[in-house]
């Protein structure tokens, strides 16, 4: 499960979802649309130029010069709807994904075209549903997946080699990931070319024994139908995953031994710079992580190992970064309790702790072999700044000066960075900076938005901390109405997510439906309770094994803290959340004993027994070994405690939610019905976990209306 990030949607698109949104939400949507950003940034190999995706065109710019951009596509522009693009290693060709037919959150099928010699031609035309295509390192081949099998296309001969032939829906997947890997490990491509382009490593998922989930589709048809897919719920069987290597010249295939244990995870695969295959191995409990390199003639070596009492933080593409043929950087928290960078050698093991201190490295941005650039929370858990440091840990320099939240995209060779900065009162400002952090030029500054915000005197987040009855200090923010008068009493809406390692309280500009309530005289409050991230391993892992216990205590403490303020109406406090936040909103409604006048739970988990293996088990262990952690805090088991005379409850769910299944809401409402409780419910037919494809505006307006009526 991931924090739900609502996409930036144009005001026009939002208006199609709800006529009523014209009255209250359209202005918020219009302002969000004015928050400028630069999309699809790709550094070119020379480190002096980059490309962006704009107006369905790929445009080349100079980092240092403000000269107009140059289109990389033939004129007139081809009839493409560009979803994604990638340059070949020699940058003479561009592979374009055109159109998008979603499968799940990250995955989709598409059509591919190749741009070369000022011409565009379709490729992979024999594929029925191609996806996850990429160039080989020599630029002569394109690998892709189609209907659960892996293929390699030769560009010069325009011929295709089929690498696997046993792919079958709901049975075997080659070269792409299954549902749970895609959702929780954040990857869909499960293959990697060797540096010499002669071999390809890939994962084979046997999901034949994974239990089948059937999600009902209606789609306005006379007969509804079930959409069936393999979904491993906590404690159930996962796919059995194998690592294979295919020789692209001979067609020979070899299975790599990944150990006797098959109930494990292989989250990433790849090749060392000198051409040796490697893979990550993670046990089912997710508290032992290894990176293993395959030597010639079948030998294997564990070049990095991490163990933790509870769990090793989720591994991803940024966990290990190669510096050269021997050295690599690891980002981990187990050694000191804070996420930091360590330098390792393939031959000699650990060399240096590169960063240290009671703060967290949130992203390794890049390295040139001498220094490493990274984003961290050194100034505040709520902020991100860009730093660089030598690989021996010396000469650390802060490169960004703003007090707020930075993102950074580096150029090849680390000569330039494109940074985007915002804070609670400042929308996005995007700049090109040199390697020392000095601004070179501004790409976007959201000037019109800044002017409108100043003219309208919109309320701004005010950050604060408070101490709970148990002595825990929590970070929080509030948004007060315009013309706030401390002599009056205001209703309060708590908005939160609260999931493990998440962060909602950030010094970053944002605007959403809750801000309409601030315009209507409400105070909006958000607090990050125990278990949330970026305050060190100890704080984050306090909730291990009992999801929903401490987090609910902290939201109840937040409500009581606000109720004690002289300018708050204690009889008018509400709570809202989506996904994990929906689980929290329900739990608070049940356990609050009338503390909340209103609760809104969107797409809520109602029992962790219903959610997937990877996410749930990393934080709660398997239900076979921790049944109490699954049952003691399930809101289903507290339905009788809802004080429906004092707390109005709204549950919202999409029927096509492949992530948090509609089952969660069905079983919650079953328990409420049996307990004789009254509640409200809003169902969105055929909408997914984010209420896409077409209900994102409608749900916001519904929540605005419900809050205004019941709080």
C-alpha cells in the first residue's frame, strides 16, 4: 500500500465529474493547475542538454542557456499520444510509448514507435499487448513483454526472438512482475540486459497457486462480469519466483540458483558494470535482505547483507547504486537507526560510512565517482535539502538554501541539477543549478499562482508540535480560516494518512478539497503519529505488529488537544482518511466514543487479513504468527462501539478497487448492520483505488458537502 497521491488535474477535467464542483471545488482545482512543473526530464549523455515532455512533444534544451527548445520529433509532428519515451544509448533513436491501457496502478499496455533519421515508424507490430519495452545497451535491440512472455526485437532486421513460451494469464509471468510486486516493490519490468547486450536476465513468476481474486465489473452492460486476478492476501501463498538468464545469440536459457527457500522475494535483478548478474533476496518476514552477485562458473557471493529485528525498510532502485566496477553505495538504516549512505566494495566489503547524524538521507541523487549528491532531512524532518559529500564522508556541503522541500534531477556527469522548491507559502519554483548549487536560470516560478494567492490572502499551513498524554511529541499543521478570531469557536477536521513510514506533515505547497473547508470557516489539522517516517527507525517501528493501536491513540490525542483550545468547538471535530487513512478514520470513529461528530473513510482497509502479503506482513508479521495483530485493532470487531447518535459516518469505496478490495467495505457494513448501527455510504461503480478513471472530482465534492452538512 502506498500513500494516495491525487494527480494534478486540469480544472476543465475536474468540472466534468460534478456540476456542483463549479461552486466550491473548481477554484481549488484551477489554482492547483497553476502550480508549474517540468515534466519528463531526461538528461542527455553530454550532460549539457536535457529533454522534457511538453504539449505531446519531446523538446531538447540546454542546461546553461535560455535558448528556445528544439523539437526532437519530425515535422510535422507524428500522430502520437506520448505516454513515455526513452533515448537509445547513442541517442540516435527514441522509443516512444503512445497511448496507455491501464492494467493496475503502474502497469499498462501501449503501442510503440521508433524515431530515427527524422522518421517515425511503428515497431513491435506483431505484439498483441506490448509493455515495458526498453533498448539494449548497444541500442540494437528492444526487449518487451507481451501476454506474460518476454521477447527481443532486432531493430536492423526487424525480426523478433521469443525468449519464453510458457506465459499464461493467472499462471506464469515472464519478464514482468505480478500484482503484489508491482504494487509494493514499485516495479513492473522484471528483466535486465547484460552490459554487452548478449544476454538478458529475467524473473519468472509462477502464480498458479496464488489464490484468485474476483473483482466485479459492471461497465454499464446488461450482464456484469468478474475480473479475475491473482492477489496474495496476508499469510497466503505468493508466487514462486525464479531467476533465468537467456543467451540472445544461441537461445540457450539457464536457471540461476536463488537458494533452497522458495517462499521469498527477489525484488530487483541486474548486472554489475563488468557483466556479472546480481539479485536481491528478501525472506518472507522481510527482516533479512541480501544482495548476491553471480560469479562465473556458478559461484555466488553475498556482497551486502542487512538484518533487522522487525523489518528491513522496503528495498527499491535506490537501495544500491554502483559507483564503478567495484564500489557501490547502499542506503540503509539498520546500523545507526537513521537512513544513511555507506560505501561498499564488491571485493572488500564495507569501506566507509558516508553520511551520519540524527537525520535521514531520503534520496541518493547521483555520484560522479568522487562525490555523492543526496537529499536529506538534516534541517528538519519536514524539509528536504540537497547536499554533496566526498565518498570518504568528508567535505559535506549544503547546496540548496531555501527552507522548504526540494526535489532534484541531475544531469549526466553531475554538472547540473534541475531543482524544484516549494514550502507551505510558496508554490513550485524550478531552477537549473550547477554542481555547487548556484542557480543558473529559472525554468518555472508559478508567478501567476503566487500573485493570485497573495491577492486572495489564502490561509497558509501553520506548523506546530504538541505532546500527547503519553509524552510523545508529534509534528502537525493547521490551516485556519481567513480572518481567524481567537474569540470565536471553530469546527475542526482532522485529515491524516498515518501509515508506516509515511509523512503527511511536510513543509511543501499543496492545495486540496480540505482547503475549501478552510474557506467555509473550518480549521483543518493534520498530525503524523507514531509509526510515520523520517524521524528515525525507532519512532517508525513503534507500531510494528499491532497496526492501528498506537496510531489511533495519537489521532484521538490530536482531537483532544484541539478540543482543549479555547477557539475550537469541541462538539464539532471530524476526521477523514483514504486507504490506510480510511482504516484510521473508521477506527477513530469506533473508539472515539463520540469524540468525533463526523468521520469519512475512503477505500478503507477494515481487516489486515484482507490486504496483500508484502505490505501487511512487513509491518505486522504473518497472521499465522501474530493473529492478535490482525484482529485486535480491526474496526470490524468494534462496530458495536460506534455511537451513531453522536458520530455521523460516511464510507466511500470504488467497486473496481484492485488494491483495497470492496470486500473491506462489504464486511465493515455487514458488522455495522449486525450491530444495528446507522451510517452513510457512497459507492463508485468501476472506479479504482484513486477513484479513477472518472470520479476524482465527484468524490471531493461529496466530501465537501457531507462535511458542511454534518460538521
